[in-house]
């Protein structure tokens, strides 16, 4: 079982639409995404809090009538094989040069 916590930003526009934010590949900022799956994920709460504050500060300066908040997401994944049994990483039964297990 794999467990981890991640955080992402969501922007609310003046109509009340909630949109996850993705990293802008044109600079050091964010742009609107489509789903939480595509949102830029932060690994710790302090970083997402700072980014959220910065986004809200920019919205106020530019008067764009948006508000940004962040989401804390607890992820728990369990892996299964094709027959529904817990997935076990297969052992390599031969040596491969440069690969250590």
C-alpha cells in the first residue's frame, strides 16, 4: 500500500467556477487546468500556502475578481494484479548489467 499527501491550488472566478491550477510552461506561474489530476502538486503545506497567498495577492493587484484556495489530498493506493490479488513486484530471474535490486 502506498500512502502520501499532496496539495494543489484551485481558483474560483467571479461566476463561482472552481478550476485547478497547473504550472504554466511559459513562465514561473500558474494557468487554469481541467481537472485535479492535471493540477500542479505541492509536496508540503508551507509551499502551497505561500503560492496561494501569492496568487491572491496578484488577483488583488490586477483586480481580476478571482480567489485561490488550496486542497489537501490524502492519497492511498493499493496495487492488484490481473486476477485481483495484491500486486507483488516480480523478481528478475537473470542478471542485467548495471541494474541492482
